[in-house]
C-alpha cells in the first residue's frame, strides 16, 4: 500500500478520504480562479474563469452536503495534484504577455 493509505482500512475510510481530497482541490480552485481571472486580458477567458469560479463554489457546497449526509467531518486533506496544477498555471501566466 502507498503512503496515503495508512489510515484507510475500509471502503468508508477511502470514500471519506476521497471527499476530503476533492474538497481541498475545490477550495484551492475557489482561491485561484479569481487570480486567474484578474490576469486574463481576453474578456471571453476572464468570463470563463469567473463562470468556473461560480460552478466551483457550487461544488464546494455540494461536497459539504455530502459530508453532512454521510455524518463525516467537513475537512480537507492536502491534494498535491491540484497544488501542482495551480502552481503550473501561475508560472505559465507569469510567462505570457497577454
């Protein structure tokens, strides 16, 4: 088993862990998308980021509801994948003139 599976003993543990992972990713996007929209000079791209932001906020609300329905604590666990994607987006945005 891998590094992140030491606390995962049942399918329920796996389900809750995945919820926490997805929750973290969505919360990170809620922080990152406004910055991306601010950097965008193309109106269509800016609008796309802002639309995605509103959709992502809805995802966060739905995930919180799933946590409640499942009786699990609403909690995030680090998701290195989304951190890497956002970091790369920041780097690329810094390299592009417009």
